């Protein structure tokens, strides 16, 4: 494509199939303790798409 | 649903449901806006030709950009459909597995910070220290209710947890003694104001704690405005050298310098840069204060434009630092686009009241540390377990799909519905929305995505050159 560059991102639809193991950190636990967000939580399942 | 914005010269498109992120030229950016507004490709083409005539854009370029848009739409990376709502409501039926506890090992503190949400550590209740027996039972409770989850997180919190250091040490030793047999992996976090840091604490925490959160608000005058001892003396001079030694011996990893900004320092990037440039810290977190709206330190709607500008300044400066080989990490700008959370994580909320609970010194259970000692939110205790299953069910549905305001929000799969405690304090309902917090969150995500875009585009330029 000449006009658009697409970054590599995790496919949310595929993650609905192979995600959900629950081994990841709870959102609030690591640093903030006041403003929840999930975006910066790494996935613990390195094999998942 | 899409979200499009221009930041730092980049034209950025987020396709909300697929999670795809695109960088466009101005022509494709406008093409996407027109198609999203309901124009047909023919109508959009005519408007683009007219709108970009002064820039010498040709019919062929317009058609190419529209073809790019169509290709992304067909591949499910643009204007993708929402297919996750049913999964969110299924969450109410999910098994309740607990995987994280916040242990309030000390309901007391050696600082007297006036903005403390925990009321100087006693959470508006009695001062007290958690006994080893209570803490041990809390760890057993966690193991018993963790199902097949292997990774279990425990945060030593307070008050000031180092005022009960011996119990912290004993609890870690106990956890290590059972984790192999129980097939668990305990990850401990210590959150401390720094006053009680000693060589022994450093040696212990750097051996046993997966993460340490070190409270410092930044510049001396900013830190010492609130972070004072009971005699009224600021803590900066006492804690900074300890934090520096702590982090140095930790190898500069697995820590956050965690500050709070208030109405009095909306220029908080100065505090972040002070911690980075003057004090040598590279892992940084700076949070908006949680305060009663009537408090002088509370952030106001009028503060928002200043705060937004600060987040942009920070994002641009982080890119500069990276180019110069001296990067810093800002907690809220850490995005892993390829290996970030799955959709279940993104729709299930923060986990408070369900997979994450706070345990008081006396063993009572609360949905999280911010609800402690609110009698309406006492969920049970570590001996009887969760007895307020109605509360647990209510928290299970505390996610983006339970909040009408979130339905049309482009950031919903990045925030998962936000903080239940903030919502409660702002609206009286855990399913409400804390609008100021939402605005701040969205700005942070825009900046974080821009950083990813800039890194990707700069990487492409390097390859091409």
C-alpha cells in the first residue's frame, strides 16, 4: 500500500480463540495502584497469537 | 469503530475492535474519515479531489488511497465489527479464581502525607500490624482459591509495609517453602515510601521481590509539599539516597519510581525529568492524585489541557532520549502491541473484587486497597472466605460492557473499564465512570500509540536508508 502503513499488532479475534489463560498480572498490582489500564500488561503466554 | 488523530506529525488510525494501528498520509487519513462518516467511495473520491486540489493530488492518488482503505476493510483491519460483547457477559459465569492479594501488613505509616488515600495508613480505622499467622493464612487462602493458576502475586502494602518488615520476610520464607509442593510461583512486590530502607531491606527485596514500587513525587519542593513526617519535615533528603542505592544494587531493573501529581504540580514532566536526569532513575510512573473533588490538591477540568500537553511533552522527549541511547520507561506508555493482553484480559476489567483482593491487617477481605474499611465493601475474611458473593458478582461485571458510557469509547479495550474505586468515589457507583480519569487515560493512550508509531516509522526509514 502506498498511503497507509500498518503496524504489527496482536489479532484480537485470534486471541479470543487462544487467549484467556489468566496467568497475566492483575492490572493494578504492578505500579499504579490508582488508575487501572490493561494495555501495558504483557501476555504471559508467549506462544499465543 | 475507529479513532483517528494527528500527533507529533503522524496521522494515526486505531481500528478499535481488531486492535490494528495504521499510519497514513493526509490523503488516506481524510479518505478514512469520509468513509467512516458514511460517504460512498465515489462521494469520498470527489470530496478528496476537491479538498486536496491545492496540493496537486491526482485522481490516481485518490483512487489508490481509497483502494488501500478497502483492502484494510476486507482484511478485517479497518472498520472491523464488534464481536466481544457476549464474552463480557459470560464473565459473570466464570469460575472465581484468585491470583493476587494486596497485603496491608501495616495500617500505620512513618510519613504523614496529607493526600494519602489511606488516611496516613490507617484507612480511617485502627492502626495495626498484620501478624505472621494472619499473613500465613492469607497466603494459604490465596493458594486454596487460585485453581490451576501458577503465577500468584502478593504486594506488601500499607500504610508503610517496612514498619512490619519481619513479617514481610517471614511470609516470603513461608511462601517459598510451599510453592514447589503447591505448584505455584509467588511474585512479590514491595511498595514503600523509602524511610525504612536499610541494607537488609535492599538485600532481601532484591533477592525476593519481583518488583519494587518506590514512592517519590519528583522535585524536592514537590515531594516535600505532601510527603512529610509527623514533625512536618519533608522526606526527600532522607529517601532519595536510599532509593538510589536500592536501585543501583538492583541492577536498575524491576522497579518503579512512583510519583503522584496534583493540582499543585500539573507541570509533572519536570518531576519525571528530575528523577531521570538529576537522580538517575529510568523506570518511572507518575499518577494523577486520587482526591476528594473539594480538596485543594484535586485535579480540575481546567487542569486537563495542561496535563494533556505534559503527556505530549513526555512522549516526544522519550523518543528523543531513545534516539540518543538513553531511554526511560514510563509505566503508562509501555505498550506491547504484538504480545499484549488477549481480548479476555481487555474485557474483564481490572480484577478487583474477583481475582484481586486486599487483605487488612486483621484478615478482612476487600475488593481492593482503595475500598478498605468501607463497611459496605467488606467481602469476608481469609478464614471464612468471600461471603459477600453478591459483591463479587457485581465486580465480575465491572467492565467496559457494563458501563453505557464506554460503549462508544475508542479506548475501551485499552482500559477495560477503568478503576472501580475511582468510579465509586466520583459517582457513588462502581459501574459509573470517572470522566476526568477517562480523559487523562485516553490522552495517555494516544501518546503511547504515537510513540509506537514513531518507533515503527523511524525503523522503516533506517531500513530504507
